[in-house]
C-alpha cells in the first residue's frame, strides 16, 4: 500500500522540485497511532527580518520581499492553487503580504473544512497550520518552518484534523532553507 504522505508529494509535484522533498515527519499520538506527513525543503533568498513582527524572516518571491509563508503561497499559486496564510500571531487571514481577508471570504469548501477542524480542536484555533490552499475541491494544509520544530498546539491541530476525517495526505511541512 502506498504511504499516504506520497499522495501529498504527488499533488504538489508541480510546486516543489523533486530534490526538495525530504523524509516524511512521523508523529505518534496518544492512541499509539502513527502518521507520516510529507516534508519539503525549498530554498528562498533571505532578505532580512521584520522587527515589527518578532524579526520574522523576509524572503524574495519573484520581485517581492515577503514573509516565507507568502512565498510558499506564491509557489502554490503558480501551480493553480489559491489560498491564504492563516496568521495565528495577528489572528488574521492574508491573501498576500498586504491583502487581508476574512474566513467568510474563503470558498465554502475551504471554510467548512477549517471550521470542522477548529470544532474538532474544541473550538481552539491555536496551532492552526500556516497555509490553507485549494485547487478546485482539493485542499492542502502547509506548515512553514525555518529552524524550529512543530509546537504542541500545531500537533494538536493536526490530530484534530485527522479526527475530523482529513487524511495525512492533505498536510505538508515546508521547512525552507535560506540561500
């Protein structure tokens, strides 16, 4: 049987080059259930940091200077996806570095999925993954990392998503590297 994480890799084959895919991240939950999540490691040119946002990294995305989350979202868009950055720090959704939106602006299927996971997480939005992207009816959740590892609340969000009926093939950890 094919590992489900490979389905995420196949879905995003046009987004991230083959050499950027890494060994999947394994999670073991309380029930001893083991889940593997696809992991990629794209390279971005680091331009600096934003002192107004906890020194968040700024990278090049085409001719734009953006946060890494927006750079990954831009890569997804080049492959026909649309999506938002679910900024947990400011508790906002962003279509781009400067264009904010609300949950009600999302397509119904994306909004419904997001709300189902939040409900399965006892209504808690802490730990929500950075990107929610869609292409037609296909959804993907991406957690962007530089050096840090998954937080307990991000792991709880993943577990809530799995409990809400979303498969591990819908999740990708994007641990970007600076150039």
